C-alpha cells in the first residue's frame, strides 16, 4: 500500500510505502492510499480526512461593537472560533468572511445563530463546518464549495436560496429541526441521503440535480 499526504494519486514512484503507523503534525490532512500487487490492477484510491481544530486567539480577528466578526487574519486551517473576542461576545459574522481563505474546517460558537450570505461561497478548500447554535443559513452561504464534505447544524430551522448549490461532495444532510428550505437550496449538489423529519415547506427545485 502506498499513500500520499499532498493531494496526489499515490503510485510506487511518487508516494510512500506504508510499513508502520505515521504521525500527522499539521492540523489538517487528506490521506490517499492505493494498494499495488504485481500482475494485477491497482486498487481504487481510498481517501480519509483528518482535522484537529485549534481555538483562535483574539489577534486573529476583527470584531465590531455589535459582536460581528468582520475579518479573520489567522493562518489556522482547522479553526474553532472563540465565544468572545477582546471581551466582546461573538454574535455574528460578516458576509463573505471566509470566501478568500484556505481554511478547511470551521466550528462556530453556540452564540452564532445565523450564517450570513456568501459566507464561504466559492471556497474550494473548506470540507467541514459545524455549529450547534446556528438556526438559519442564509442565501448562497456554501454555493460552489466544491469540496464541502460534511456539515453539522443540528438546530437549523431554515435554509435559504442556493445555500448549498453546487456542493458536489456533500452526499448527505441531517436537519432534525429544519422546517423551511427555500428554492434551489441544494440545486445540483450530490445529495443522496436526507433527514428532514420536521420539514413543513420545501420550495421549488430545492433538491434538483
């Protein structure tokens, strides 16, 4: 078995032969592995993602008097946002805050209730986002996030237009408290498994593929 940590397809020529357990020193990795044997075709590539969230510090953020984070200047790729910054409780996020970052994982504090418009739009790096306090996902929050793989929002109640449009790696969603899904929310995603036991309104083409 050969494996890689740098997003390439493993081969005997460009990757490492697995002989013993190895340590991951960074906060996020995607491990690809392929089995090879003389005289037969290689196996299909298997991939696993490993992330270790780190709590952000005050100097990594700018926050206004209303508790809205207006900028993130840190370099943490697997980020846990603190509940307060410079003594101010975090209550919200600026639109498009994480559009131009190389962040992979974000976990929001329980005090964040709404994900604003285009928060991650076009971010091809982000793979996991979660927050137990989030109750509303606004328009186009994750639109065109081609590598978004997993989300965890157990208390979301409403999802707006195009929120997850073109999220091709997202194959399953679980929203036990969601009652409203607006038009095209999951338009051209790859959803195969859906749990919406509380849904009351699902608008036109919400899950069109």
